[in-house]
C-alpha cells in the first residue's frame, strides 16, 4: 500500500498541510505535493480506468510523460478534463474526480469489456454497427457517444472564469529545459553577453539530478543548482521562467512557450496561462530523457511504475508506492532505485537483471546492502488486478517457464532511457540509431 514515509520529501513542507477532494472524499497533502503524490500518500493507488477495457489504472510515471493518471480538475467555470495528476501542483481546496468509469472508480460496469476482449479487437466497430441500419441512430450511436473519450466535456453554456494572454519575446539564445545541462548552457551564453531566455516546464530547477545526488564542480548537486539559479537571476541579460513548457520549435528561430501562471494558485490575480511567441537567434534544447518501460504480462497493473518514478516519489515527496518492491531492469540505473528504497527502510526482495552478466558498481553496492540480484531473469507476469500482489520470475532467454513466485506490492521497471527529441524532430532535425546506448539521438550531421 502506498503511504507517506517518515523521511524524504525534498520538495515538500510537512509543516504546511493542505486539504483537497478526490471523488468527493476529503484527503490531506502537504505543500509541494503534486496531486499524484498526495493521492499516493493517502493510499489512493487506483486513479482511473483504461479507455477500451476499463482496466484499473494507477500512475506509471512522475512527470509529464504520465499516460494513466488523468483526472477532471475543478468545478463549474473552472472545470477541466484530462489533466495529469503527476504535474498538477497541489493547492488548498483542489477538487478532482477520476474519469472513464460508471458508476464509480472502484466498481466500474465497463470492466466487463475485459472479459469480452476477444470479441472486441481493434476495428471491430467498423463492420459491427453497419447492420441492421435502423439500429444505428437510436441504439448504436448513443452507446458509442457515451463510451467515447475519457474526461467529461465542459458545459458549453459555462463561461470560463479565467483570463489568458499572449505576447512576443525576442532573445539571442533560447534554452528549453532547466536541468543541469540547461543551467550550464545558460551560464555559458549569458557570460558571453548574449540575451538569454531559459524555460523550465516544472516548478523546480535542476531536473532529475538532485534525486540521484552526486557533485558538480566539487559542490553537492543541489548547492550547485541553487548557486547557478541565483547567479542567473542576478544577471540583467537573463530571463528565467519556470512552469513554462517549450511547446514548439519552427523555422527561422520561431518557438512557442506555454506558461502556467496560476494553476497552482487559482485565486491569484492575473491571467491563468500565457503563450510566449519567441524569436531567437539560437535555440538550445536541453530536454533530458524519459525512462522506457518493460514488456511483461500485467505491466499495467496499479503498483507497476517506472523505476525512476518510484525513486522520485520517495526522494521528492517522501512517498512509497509499497512496502515490498521488486525491481526489474536491463540497465544499471534501476539499481539506484533499489538502493534508495533500502536506505529509506523499505524492502527490496530481489532485483531482476535481464543481462546475463548483471550490472557494475551499482549492482555491487546493492548486493553489499543485502539485496538479492538475479542475473538473466525477468518477470513472467504480475499477480493481482487492482493492485500488485506478487510476480512470477522466468529466464530472460527462454520460453517463459515460471521459476519462482515472489510476494510484493510494487514493481519498479526500467528499460533504459530515451532522449526527449520531440522538439528537435519538430523543427526538421533527423535522428540516428545509437547502437551502443540503444536509443535514437539527434543526427547533428543532418540538422
């Protein structure tokens, strides 16, 4: 069961509690939480239902890449569907409801589709509902319309209570991404005297680096980030904007930025969102990477998350997904999650590494902590439907024969990392397959 830990939570302030409502239930969080972390801290792992088969869904990520934890936010004139719980900052009085179920999230009649899946393949509806033709208007169409989509559409007669604005901005260097790479690029460009505009989509600077720790230029990571942000903030030729996403990069140095001004403080005066129309001489994309999931039966059961997300919830919000987490990976990075969980007093019964030779120094560190590591092994299937109750283990190179069953209540999976190349591709940049790193990266020779 997900819960709030006694330690952890570098982005939260537990001395400032907040109340919010989810599906009519009063819950509590703390300042700095996202809606997802606050729900997880309250033991609410189930956050939605899948589109077609209405299977239970919980969060799988912790950021903008989240596909499952989509909710309706607000009421009346401030109602908005399909918002990610993982990027929604918690505020006192927030109201949210889950989507795509009837009559309730826990008991959904639509879940019967799971048992009818063999009769509901992709495209079946194109032939199924043609005959008899008289049934289309009064029977087929109303059912299809009711089933379509996820969130409810806002009332057409309700006037939006918020205001919005857009304006033009001109700069020498536009940097998209406020992680360590983006901050370093901004320091370099600003030091040359160029006008710099730095955009970061989240509320905090530094990206993932503070979660994993380490040092930069002989300083602890967080200290370096704080010093860099302070130095940039003191420069007259630098503009820093967090909660601002690079939404598009086009020809001739034209880019769009989407700023969320008051989503985290809806009662504040001024516009809610702002659209930046930017002209830049140079554009730097420092957009980081996204962890890939792994394929195995049941990898969509609530409680199965990306290993980096499990680590994020522990370090950033002081929230555990479960008390007993199995880690499955094909790379070294997921060992960081196992080590993090162990150091916070949580149990990691086993790490399953698909590589026959296993990992390197991080694997040795995990084994030194007493964590069992199985090399050349993978998950055959996840047990449980509404939540994880266990996993079955098989050989990675084999026919899937079950070797062992392990009880657990969470799974952290890692299939490696892929660079976020969307904006590079958006402006016509080409990609090349990197065999050694196993991902597509920008082909600088064909920019």
